[in-house]
C-alpha cells in the first residue's frame, strides 16, 4: 500500500461536506509544522461500522465524529474516556495499539474556550438553552469545573428533565432547575445568570435572523456564549453584546475542540495560546471566501 506522508486523520459525519474541521486541522498542522492529511467522509448510519474498520485498516491515527454518529459510534469502540461515558457521546476516536478509544473534546474544548476568554465558572450560575447533545457536553464541563448551579431552559421541557435525571445518576451534582424556554423564562433567569449559553442549534446559517432568545435589559453582569459558530456573530450574541454582556463566540470552542483532538492524536502538548488568534482569523476568512453553507 502506498501511504501518503505523515499522519492520517478523518471526520465521519452525514452530511460531512460542509464541515469546517478539514480547514481547521489543515491550519493546525501548518502551524505545528508536521505533515499529515485530514479528510471528511460522508458516511450514512448503515455504513458506520465498515467506515471505522476501513480507517483502522488504512492506518489512520484517529478521526472526529459528528452528527448523527456521536452516540452510535460508542458501541463500536473498545474504551471510552470518563467524560465521553458521562456525556454519552464521542466526537474523537484514537486508534491506540490495537484499541479504539473514544473521547469527547466538545466538553474540554468548551472550557478551554472560556479560559482563553478569561471566563471562570467556579460557584457561578449558568443558564443553558437546549438539552440535546451539545448541551450535555457543556453541562458535563460546567459540573467538572465547579459550577454553582445550572438552569436548563428547553423548548421541550421533558427532554431537559431527562438530561437532569441522567446527570443525577452519573454525578454528585444536584443544583439544577429546568424550565420551558420562553421570553418570560429568559427574563426571569437573566438577573441570576453569570453565564448564558446557547446550546440549541437556533441561529445557525442560513437561519441567521433567528435566535433562541433576545437578551433584553441590562446584561452587563453576564457572559453570553454561543455554540453556533456559523455565523461567527449570531443574533443571540449580537443582542447580548448590545445589552452589555461579554461574549464568547462558538468558533472559539470549535478551534479548541480541534486542538484538544490533535493533542490526543499526537500525545503532544500544543501551545494553543500562540496559535489561536491566527487560526481564528484564517478560519473566518475561509468561511467568507468559500461560502457559509
Ligand atoms: P445537538 O446535538 O446539536 O445538541 P440536538 O440533540 O438535536 O442537537 O438538540 C438540539 C437542541 O436545540 C434541542 O435542545 C432542541 O430543543 P428540543 O429538545 O425542544 O427539540 C433545540 N432546538 C432546535 N430547534 C429549536 C427551535 N426552533 N426553538 C427552540 N429550540 C430548538
């Protein structure tokens, strides 16, 4: 078999063609100065097992996993990190001496993005909009880093309650409130919130005029964080900024989950601080030149 030079990395999703991860990892490898290739593969659910076997056989170092495979991939792996187990989702697989290891760098990437923006979570109150996979990763990360309390606001309140039940069964953390997502619930939560996090998919391109909520009134005590990274400045962040909030953009978390994955694959320490601003501006440039969808 003729192997390309360097390490091989991939992404499995369905669809996968519009992902920013190949551009992100290309930039990362450029900055780190090593040869390698990162390719996105569109894999429908019924071919997931064959695709994992193929990447393993072809000598890949590891791969990322995105929608809709983050849960389904778990049963195809030999080991999971404790974070992946508690969250119930894997976004990074490492082939390690004959073992397939599943990790979750959405949660660690989220916390590194907060740290890079000077935001701390210990003993604070977080309002989390959403109760899907992205919210799970965020909530795990908040608990692991000493959050004081979490209010989950979700369109389907039963889903928020399920998330709480599962988390209570897996961790010692119990300071939760769940409410249906509404303008009133947002207004009630705002005064007590330190962190206000959009972990729904609302506001993502092309629905850029949409927002899970508009933040009204004084939000100068709040840090608003959006997991949506396309567009870079969502309507949610724009209204929060106008209300005086500090903001953290979703693209920061995207970059840090990629840095964390690359660290796992290469067993290396990456000086992220030195790379972050350059990679961010290159990715924004890429989004603007190659279209947004
Ligand atoms: P992900 O893995 O990206 O979190 P998901 O598991 O499908 O995706 O979850 C999407 C989240 O966005 C959910 O919290 C969903 O609310 P429901 O649980 O009520 O479905 C939320 N969401 C999606 N579209 C929404 C909308 N138009 N308004 C409010 N919330 C929405």
